[in-house]
C-alpha cells in the first residue's frame, strides 16, 4: 500500500504547512521538531512554560527567521474559549505537553492530569479556531508482569498489576494519556476536526535529558561521570529505543496525513537494559562498571510498538540502529557536556527576521 502522505526531506524541501504551533516545544523531542520545521520553511511558535527551565532547548533557534518562543504555560490560558490569546493563525498544532518518561514528574500528578485534560482541550480549541491539523503526542499503555487483574465485580484492594487501577504506580501518567486520546477521538467525531494521535515510545539522541531516571539517559550520565552504571534486577527488562531523528520523521509523516487512529512510533529493536548499559559504558571508555541492583517489586513491562500501520500507511520505518544511535548520542554529549542554558530563544511575541 502506498503512503497517504509524505513529509519532504533534503535541502530546499518545503513542508505542507506555513505556520505551526508546537506546544511543549522546548523539550527534547519538541526542540528537534521545531528545528526540522524551521529548516523546512515553516514559521514556528514554540509554546512552553519557562518555569521548567527548558527554554534553553531551543536557544539554538534564536535569530532564525520564522521562529518565536512564547514563554507561557498552556494551562494559564484558562478556558479553552480563550485560545484566541495565541497569535495564530496556524495550519498545524502539535501538542507535546507532558513528560516523556513516567518518572519525570513524580511530584506533579495534578499537573500531569491537567496537561492531559484542560491542556488538550485548549490545544484542540486553538486548532479548531484556525482549521489546523492537530496531532497529540501520547504515551504507550503500561503493562505489568504480575498476576491476573481482579475479576469483574471485584471490590477488594486495588491491584497494582491492574491497568485500570487509577492509583497504582505511574497511573497519573497513564490516566492523563488515555483521557487525552479519548478527548481527541471524541472531538474529531463530534466536530469533524482534522485530529490525530501518535503514541511515542522511548526516544533518545542529542539534547536528551539525563536527569529524569529514564533509560538510556541515566546510563549515559553515569558513564560519562565515571560512576557505576546500575541496571534494575538482572538487567533483562527490554526497551524499544527510537533515535530522535527517526521519531521526528514519524511524527511529521503522521501530521501530514489525516489519520485519527493512534499510530505507534518507536524502535523495532528491543535491547535489554544490560545490553544498553554495557554498550554505553564501552562507548564512553571511562571504565564505569555495570552493576545490578535488586529486583524492583512488580516492575512495569515495557510495551513494544506495533509499527505496521506507520509503515503501510505513512511509509515510515526507523533507520538508525540502537547501537549507532547511542554512539551518536554519547559523542554529542562529549562535544557539549554542560547543560543547555535556560534562556528564552527569540523574543516573546516577536518574530525573528
């Protein structure tokens, strides 16, 4: 089956949009998306909350023609009806607000739920206002390795292995993601909106965070610092790793289509934590030992993306192997080991000409 949409690549190629709003655009994936869009000739408003200190993620775009950083929390817009407070018009809205890793916001459960509910409603309102294509970046569902879930009608204590349990580990992130997806689907059905969903699996690459407890970021940080690289349990847990360049390709291909059905974007390879840790340690050459630490209780089993739909309909497939991608990532951290400064890129409310 031929792809239904294509995103142009190569020097001088132009995207099918004129102006885009990237919500959460100063984060890891968002900054790469902003860069790719600007390179393709798209004027980009990057909306992000400056209190997170991530504005430096798009500092390299300061001065680029057609780029503007809007230091504002989407939730501060309040009622979705006030979405017109954003400058607009837009023909593409990418909603990336939310953590890329379940461990990233452990102390902010309400912010997580707000981002998935009010934040998504507001983002949809912006897209509707201008008739823009809307794309929600969601998270894959969590699975657990423990025993079966309670049978229907069970009213006993919450089972941490039950995916429907609203109060178990990581349930705030899972609940926010599922509600946001349901909201997008309902909105598209009721309003006829051009809205879609991408479920993003683990992305990594230059500029990624290494302080959120996620793999492979924490392995890279430990190895570069010469500390032991610690894997959980026996290190057999697997991770579907997708290099950020491949993930950006996938997101923009789906954005250029009209699919409402959720599309998985993630790596086909699933190395174990032990394999990742050993490779990272070898790449850094710092002599960091790889050690095992205990067995976490009821560890979440990392889901694997089902990429057949992305391949058949959008012509997407990951191209960077996890070993090659980690080599590029470690090299990028060696070139710039210091944190990216948290500064606003491009004056707020002002296009950079």
